[in-house]
C-alpha cells in the first residue's frame, strides 16, 4: 500500500516551487511527519513532511525541477514487511545519484545580520581583543625579530630593506655565498608577479551558476520597482548622541525587566510610526486608479541571509512597546537566518526599514518594496564635526535616506516625514520606553 507525497499549499499567490533538496533517499525508511524534501519558493523554503511511516518508494521529481501546488513528488510504501526488498525489485527504481556541489551561490556564509547596532559593538570588542593590524612600531619589531633569527644569512643592506618594506624574510631564497640573502634578492621578490587568486585556481577564470528562485524573484521585483514607480530619494542626518546616551543609561534595567536587549532598531520603528501617523500617504499604496490608505503600521525589516534578502514584517507596531519590538525583531531575524521564515511572516507590510549601516554603508538610495510607497535607509554611525550653538563639536552622526513613490507622495511630505524621524531620534524621550 502506497501513499502519495504531494506539493502542499504554499501560501497566498504562490503556485509553484523548485525542489531544492531531497532529505531522504529512495529506498530509505521514513517516519510520519519527518521532513523528506525541501521546496524553494520565491519567498521561503518549505519542508514537506512524510504523510506516514514506511519507505520512500518513489522519487518522481529531481532536484532543481519546478513543480506546481498539488503535484506528485513521490510515494511512501506503508508496508512494514518487505518494503525495501520490493523496491529493489522495481525495474523503474534506480538509486539516486549523489550530487556534488561544484559551486554554491556563495563560498562563504556572510555573518548573520542583526537588526540593531549590537553586532557593531560586539565586533568592536572582538577587534580589540584580537588585533589584526599592528602599528608601524610593533610590526617593525616583529619583522626585525624574524630577521634576527637569520642574521647570519642576511646581508646588512637586505636586512634594512626587509625592515623598511616589512617583507617576510623567511620566504626569500638567498643567492649569495652560502645562501646569504642579498639586497638584490629582496628587490627580485618585490618585482615578482603575484600568484592567481585561490578562487581562480579552484574554479577557473569564470564561474556559471544558476540563480536561485529567491534571487530571481528579488531581481524581478527590484526591476519592477524601477519601471513602475516614480522613485525619488531625500536625505537628512540625525545626531545619535541622545539615543546612544539613553540606550547606555537604560539598557541594563531594560534587559533585566524585559529579558531583551535594547537596540537601535526599536527607536527607528517608533520614530517612523510617529511620522507615518502624521503623513498617511507615506503609509499608503496605489491600486489601479485608487490610493489605499493603511490605518495600521506594519513595518517590514530587511534581513540579509545566506540565501539573499528577505523582509519579514513586524505587525501592528503602533500597539507594540519597545520590548515587544526588540523581542519580535530578534525572533524574525533568527527565523530568517535559519530558513524557518513563513509566508505569513513576509506579508502585510506597509513601510520598510533597511539598515545598510551594519555593513558599513555611509549613504545609499534604497529601492521601494512594492506595493509599498516608501522605504527608509539607515546607515553607519560616524563621528563627524558639526556646528552646535556656534561651536564645532564631534557628534555621532547617521545619514538617513527616504526613497518614495513621487506619484502619490509629494516632496514636502517626504521631507517633513524625515524631519519628524530626525527630531524624534534627537529627542528620544518623546518615544516612551515604558521602563
């Protein structure tokens, strides 16, 4: 007795998927509700569980093939006796070929994206604990010590040049008498051609890989945004001194009370909600010849993963406390990075915030997340000289960018919205922390 494995309903507007990976091989025993195949949609990855106990008797669709909702993926043999033997006698059965991944979409996984500046702070401390770059003085001492070990086989001129150029003397082959390293040997090394990159050696001068369904969808939607919206970007800068001060002052108390870190993203979400309430058009969208005003505030937060960019949604943020925002950002971020994000997590957004600052971005012009009409771009915080009450002071400054659809949002509204966000962040006590 067999039971079919079918492509499940994948969510609103999703009608097809790609078989990403079979988690079980043909002929292998499976348990009920055990994941047996992974499907990739244009939004999320979905694991299809086994409908019953038995043996995976048939795999109907190969990895990389596209299937529609309701299509047959394979069959489970529910017989408890002789199921494996029966499969082996099946003339149509052939053991699945093990696929060797020659090239993946990325050879190294980027570091998980945090939705606050906590990551930057942790990176800073790590860098202080494990310095990667030495100053000139210490590096000169290091080189000099290495040369001292070989002092008998290094000429004075070569020694001086090695210290000045910081060349690893141990890798230099001496051409002098008894193998003494001469100045000419150092100069020859300096003029030698570098070897090809490891990537070129491994994969050749070019690589060709198939785009994932998610990457194809991202490319399609970004192009649609450029073609179908009248995009314009306005900029402003915000002094983050007060936010940083308040965060440092209350972060321990906040964590003790709510068991959640107080990051920067919650301040930005709250500030944006205030701006959206004052300028409803920025929270609206175009549908045909109508403008649909959204009286709820679902903020989409862009998250970078090893599969690409996903944008989970914080829903009803106007009814959330700072603790609620931070807690839910953490949950959604973890789900996105672990590939457990659901269709529902990605739907219903009315406004997007993207934080390129965690990667070191100083300034950018973010692209709209259609059908939304505006997106706010955050950037890195840099110490900059600013004029305060006629005096030049050094302040932590962040550049903000608001990209918007000029078809329904006027420049005055966009600039005013960004000004409200700036003022709310520069006077964060206006954003009630509830602590």
